[in-house]
C-alpha cells in the first residue's frame, strides 16, 4: 500500500472557492454572467453648481499696473496670505523734513523714485501663510518675543538696496546702533518660521528703514556720487543724530490685510 502524500487540505476549501465565485467582481455592476452591463451615463454638472465651489488653489489675475508696476515675488493664490514681520518706525516731523531734502536730491539721479507710504525695519522675508495658520503663527510670535525689552537704535547710514529679483530698488537708512538687539529678535522670529516650515531671514542682514523705491535695478545711478551726496545731506542736517535715533517698542505682523501688534516690555 502506498503511503498517502503529506499534503494538508482545508476542510472548508471548497466552500471558500464557492464564496469567492459568488462575489461580485469590481466593475461588473452586479450583473450576472451573460448579461450586458447598462451603459454608464454621466450627466454634465450645471455651471451654476460649479460656480459655487471654486478651486481652492485658483489663481487670481495680477495686474502690476494696479500697484505701481511692482511684480509679486510669488503668485497670488486664493487662500494664500503674504506675511511679513517687522518693527514699525514712527516718524517725527524732523524726520519728514530730512526726507523732503533727501528725496528730491536722489530724484535728480533717478526721477522715478517714489517716497514710501510707511516706514519699518524688517525682521522677516515676505512668506506665504495659509489662512488657517495665521492665528497660530501670530500666537507663536507673541510667545517668542514676550520677554523682549524695548530698546533704542540709530539708523543714519544711507545705503542702496534691491530685492532678490532685482526688480525694485530702495534708498534706505541702515542701522548703525542697536544691531545686536535686532539680531536677537530675528533669531526668535526665525524659530517661528522654522516651526511653520517657512523661509528664515537673511544670514547677514542689513537692518534698515526704506525711504523711497522705484521699479527696476537703479544701483548704477544711485551708488557712487549720489550716495556720497545723500550721506553728506544726512550728516549736515540739523540734529541728525537725535532725529535718526528711535525706539523699538513693538513688533508687528502683517498677513494679507490683517495687522497684529506685539508690544515689547
């Protein structure tokens, strides 16, 4: 008598096969064998319904003529908010008097220069935040700078700047005292940026107050002779040392059209 092969069979194997054969296969629509599936008819969605649900990433038309010819560094998309952290600079009458002398002189070299509407010292690059991250981002900033003391600084060195894309040029006043305190603030702002996976500030920042700007790269016209003459105007301006000395009393965050202030101690 021959030995039985050492192979085990499941007692329920045939039942499993029957159940598998009875299952409806994907894509058959539950039709039994021999029947043709009904043709799939997909009705078009009315435009009125589509208009109710615009794409979350829909891009909006961006006309540079509407904002002085400036070109965005990143495209505007619905739900994305351009965000910037800075120290506001509160102007005094004497500062504006100085600007009334500086700007016309600079315009003899670059007539298209335009005076800034507001003045500040940047602590971050312009970054993009999704709308639902704005409040958590601001709260993180508040927590980071809560213990910082107010401090004095001086910005009295004329310097010419461009943005990274070289599409805009700025005439500014660089900080000559208070640099260390600004670096400490940037260090904390950078930590928040890293938490939200955003771009941190420049490695070797030049803290400054932008006074005027123009479209394009105008460094060739403004640096050299013009820059020296502007610095002479600052140096000879009455009480310029006091005029250009200021207090950093708060940090501000602008996200889209929203402003958030964080007072220093």
